[in-house]
């Protein structure tokens, strides 16, 4: 009987140790908040990171403005990759982070249409202008300029080309730029302006065509990332890995640029 009791006690101890071990592993997987425009690039980078280190991260994608609000209200994110550095500044000014992190990439815009569209694509959006003149453009997609940096820059580009007033009443706005990309190649619109990084993704190219827009049409999209005070060791290692040459090759493939010198 005593021997049986010992086995039961030993089994119970092993169960407790296993649960504790699993909890520790789960706790070590950091929650990452990332702008939706880097989804395809960051998914690839995180896969490489896990393959090389054995460490995992859990990534949530969305609009930078919404993530700022969540972090201000205590969301447990350990690393935040923004689509525009001013959102990092908002967190820093609110004393929610200890520093301003680093610029990890520079984003670009692209005009896109469904692969079945007959619209001509060019850097000056003359194809859009022609459709408007013939009253053949009824819906056009961008991300919401109020909280999505790529939507804000799309508005700047349209203003620079003298098209904002003509298109304003025809806009369908995505909650973030990834949703805007879905709208832009759907039957409900005649195109849109999204992140070049999404337009270059194989998943998008199966459904649409794109043309990169000149960077001079809008304020630079300096994409900055920062660790939060909650960051664990894995989050810090992933932060460093994103700045590596291997990660930069992935970002470059998806159309991102980089600052000549690191912007602090």
C-alpha cells in the first residue's frame, strides 16, 4: 500500500512539473503587435527566426493606431512594429515605453486593381483619372486615414495628384491596409491604393495587378519598432533578429527600403 501511495505521489508530482513546464513555455512565447502591411514579410521572418533559434513568437496584425490605444490600456504586447514612427512617439510621450526603438524599414505605396480590370496602371494615376472622366470609377479602396498610416499616405498621394476631391465620395475604407487590399481587388471596387509590400506578395498577385507609386507623393513611411517594458528574452532576441541582414533581405523582397543611417 505504501509503495502504491509513493507511485501516486510521484505521478502527481510529475503531472505538476509537466504543467509548470508547459506554462513556462507558453509564457515565454511573446505577444507581438505588428502593422498589417508587414504581414507577409514578418511571417517569413518569424518562420526563419523559429527555425534558427527554436523560439516562437505570437503575432497579431492590425492598424497601428488601434494597437497604440490597446497598449495604452494595458494590452500585454512585448514588441510593437508600427507602420509609422509617430505612433511610437505617442507611446513614448505617454510614458508607456522606455525609448523610441529603431526604424526597421521604409514603406511604399502601390495602386492596385483586380487582374480582370482593364484600367491602365501608371505612377501618375492617369488610368484612374481616365476612369473618372468616363464615369466608370464608382468605388476606390484605401485604408482609413484616421488611424492607418498607409491610408493617411494614400490621401496625401491623391491630394498631390489632384484626385482627392474627385475620389473622396467614392472611397471604401478598410480598417487597416490589409483589408483595403482585399477591397481593392474585389468586385465591389475598381481599385485602390495599398502598401507595396502587400501588392508584391504572391497571395495578392494571384488576384491583382499593381504599380508602385513615387515616394515623392507622400511623407516618408518610416516604420519604427519598439520593445515594451513587458518584453521577455525571446521578444528581445526577435527584435534583434528583425534588424539582421537575413531579415532585411526578406523586407527588401517585399519592396521595403531602409534608412541610410539608423534613425534614432
